[in-house]
């Protein structure tokens, strides 16, 4: 949220909220870790990769979804 809020520094990490379609757990875990590595390599900094299911705090989920900068869907 630091990027959108103007608090982003050279040491900031990037928080990303992702959602996978329904897939078997093994494929889900493999996709999650590959995507995490891809984003860290792409941005050159630490990435906190979260899923909607991993967020138990409804206020955090609401804040993250309200600050969405980009949304993509694949078929």
C-alpha cells in the first residue's frame, strides 16, 4: 500500500494480493511459489504475496482490495 500512498522507499517491499481459480493444492502451491519468485526477480525487491484466503482480517482485505492498482484475469 506504500506505493499507492506515497510512502514507498528504496527499502520498501511490494504487497500483492492474488487469487487463483480452483485448482488442486499441489498445482496451487507450485503456481504460488513460481509466481512469488517471478515477481521478486521482476521488481528486484522483496514481495509479500498474499491470497484472499490467507487474509483473516476483513479490514486488511478491504483495504487491499480498495487500493487495487491493476487487476488481470486469465481464462
